[in-house]
């Protein structure tokens, strides 16, 4: 046997293992979720009633789906201006200067902070601030979670778009400058169109990360199993309700939690597919 | 290529040796060390259990780890047979007990009060009657300066501040005691919310465990919630005086909890003592239980393990252990309950033979 073949088999086995694990996860999620879907059918997705009281059991995932999507979209909306300006700062305005490298490593550092630390900071610093501003009486809720999520996903949104923006050919920019374009015109007519698909891809990656975030959100969203009525209302997310309630769950409740896990999996998969589709169309 | 194969072989052989020797070491260690017990559940009784188990370790060398998971998760762990016993402030209903893989017994270990704790700057004490309490937790009273609150608290200057209700987000025996009481005093609560370890809450936000609720209340101005007495005491959170069934406003003291627990006790100890008619009783009081399997020989557990489990629980009924509870604001068991508990413990068997003589 030659080393080429061994390497090939080794790699094949490795990638096959990942496929098996992923397939196994889907299989067990679907298997676990069947009783809930069998009992509630479509109502599981469109019902907003989550009642674990014995004898009145009824489970609907809509409050959690809404909570997850609202907090994640909010996080994305808040993070985009910051992420976009950071990318331009690092990859264009202060490109290859010490300031830019310090800033970009600081942003990367954000990605390394554990989720629980964000949660603590949100609980003891951001929440009192929001209460102080009078935005919400108890400081918990969708808005607080959205801000924390936005900070958490900035590194995911910037790291890739920095690379892409740096990769825009210098010749193009120089050509634009020689035609008398201002810096702003170069950014919006040369850099952004060239880097568009990469930037969108990095924001979608960041959005996917926000969808599944658990710990920090659990600490800040208020764990209130209803659809939030306003940005400052409390709510709950899919990941957070699972984290809160899986410990004691059995029977129909456990199946409903697994079904929520399956839905979260599907939503994340859809977001990633949509992202890939957008990238393909734009490039 | 040969080199790589040889290298691989050497590495495999080396790791095999290493893991082999490790296993051996672990086996020796476990043979030498004392028996250790594991349990999980109630955060309400957590401070009592943690302190008592530590004292028991100092006296006997038997280590007991107790996970503060909440009663719901504790029962789940017992069901999965991953713990020796669980702590719960909600007893298993006949239907729930039937779902367990084998018969279980309940041993009451102490009783405690569920405090209605609140955080309004400048206000140390508030009186609540059943109607106002129900209205707050049903979301009908939303401001601290509500006329109903003012009416029963003459002289207290309430601020114009929103009430933020805090409840449990996980399955909880504390919630069970609280909702049991609420169902007794409010028809609307009984019809719309009901009794359970986790509920469909009409209002408020959830926090995990008694520590989580206590932390949220103490860091949220305007908050109100229900927590075990020791948590309010330890974190210096103000608590409300509640109007009991006899019409008196009572603080959650040990004496008031004992007064509530002096009623009749069934032979299996499964009873709720909320809304007691005794004149000095604190209305949201409840026993907390240790739940274990009646037949201790399962999953290859040794007789020594079963004996250690039973001895620990038996010791928890001793005056010495009950005194630890008292220091932590739990009411000691009345003598008749201790006798019932001891009788129950004697019915616990290993391969059909009673463990305690």
C-alpha cells in the first residue's frame, strides 16, 4: 500500500464519520419530535400556547420561533452599521496601519469571549442601564438580548468582510481615483460592488450564529413564553426554552422541546442555504 | 511508508499501555475510597441539604454531592436512576409515581416557607392579602401604587413604579407549593393557571432556580417573586406579610411554618400544608421530601451503597440535623412526622430485606 492510498482512505473515513454524525443527529431529532408533531400537527408551529401544567398540556412553538427570529434580526440590524464601518476602517481607511491591526485583533477578541461572560455583562451592566433609561421597567427583553447578540456577532460579520474588502484589486481603486472619484465614491462604486457577495456571506454567517446563541440570551430575555408585543417586552427563544426546561422534561414536553430543536436546525439550515443562494446570484 | 506504520504501531501500543495502567489506577482508588452518594433536585431545600451533607461528611466520611437542579430535574434524574435519591418540594402524584420505573417512597425532611420577596427601595415590609397577591401574579395589579395595595398598607408610601413579576423558568417544587396555595385562594388562578412544577404564566419573567429568582429580584427595582425563605434571608431581600386563612398577617418565620405543619400527616407523608387554618400559620408553607426507590437493589448498586443512602436519610431526621435546618430558616419536623418518616425508611429494602433495623 502506498501512502497516497492510506491518506485517501483516512480522509474518506474522516469525512464519512462527519456525515454519519450529522445524519444521526437529524435522525434522533426527527425520531424524538414525532410524538409532538403527531399530537399537535401544524398547530405546533402556529400555536402560541405553551402550557406544561399537568392535565392541560398543550405545546406551541410560535413564541419561541418569533423570539428567536426577532432577536436575531434585531442583532443583525444593530451589528451591520458597526461591522460595516469596522471593516472599512480596518480594510480600507487605515489599511495596514498599527491602528487597524489593533482594532481588528480587538474585534477578533470579542469572538473568544465565552457567552456566559456576555450574559453577565448584560445582566449587571447593560440591563441596569436600560432600566435607567426607562426603556423597560425590569430591563429584560428582546431589545437587551438583541444588543448583546449584536456585539457577539460583530466579529463573525467583520472577519470575513475584512478579508474580502482587502482583496478588492488595487488597480480598480487606482483607476477610479485617477478618474477623479472621491473616496466615498470609490467605496460605494468599486469596493462594495466587488466585495458584495463576501460581505453578505459574512452577515449571514453572523445571523446564523445569533439564531443559536443560548446562554447570554437566556440570562437576558426574561424567559417569558409568549410572543413579545414590543421591542422592550420579554420573550423567549428556541435555544433558551430548551436550555431552561429539558432537565425535567419527559413525555410530550420532551418531545416538544426536541421538536423545537429540530425546527431550529431547519431554520439554521434554511438561512445558510439562502445565504449560499444569495452569494451565487451576486457573484 | 514502513516507518509510518511502525510509528503508528508504537503509538497505539503506547497509548494502549497507558490507558490500561490508568484503568488499573482508577480501580484501586475506588476500592480504597469511601462510598460516595449523589443526589439532585430541590433548590428550595438546597441550603439545608448542602450544609447537612457537609456536616455528615465531617462526621462519617461519606461524601454526598447534591446538584441544585430544581425539583423537576431531580425527579427526572431519579427516574433515569443516575442519582441515589432526589430532593423535591412537590410529592409525586399517583399518576407520576406510576410512571417511575419502580415504587418510590417519600421522606419529609423539613418544612419551609415560600417568601413573597420584593424589591422596592425604601419599603421594608408590605402586607398582602390573598386577593391582592392573586391579582399581582395574574397581572391585574401592575403598579406598586395601586389602590388595593394602598388600602391594606396604610402608612406605606408606594412609588409610582411598575411591578415586575419574577417566576421560575425551570420545573420547580417551589412553584408547586406557590401554585398550590394560589389555587386554594383564587378561583381564577385555579381555572386559568392551575397547580404544577411549571406553569403557563399569565405575566412576568422567568429565572432559573431559587438563586436565579432571588438574584433577579434583588437586581430589579420594582420586582416581586416567590423564593425559599433562606434565599430571602441570605440575600437580605424584603418579604411580605401574608394574610392567612384565619385572617392574621403573618411573617414567614420558623414558628409560623411549624404552626402550618402541625396538622394531620398521612402515612406516606404526601400532604400539602398551604393555606393552613391555624391562627399563627404562614400560608405558603410546605414540606420538602427526599424521594428514593423502595427497592434499593437496582443497576448493580451494592448493599453498602444502599445502606449509606438510608443511614444518611435517617440521620437527616436526627435532632442534630434538624437543628442545622433551623439555622437556615427551615422548620424542624414535628416528632410525629419523624416517627412516620422512620417507619417509612424501615420499609426500604435491598433484595427484599429491610436495610435499617
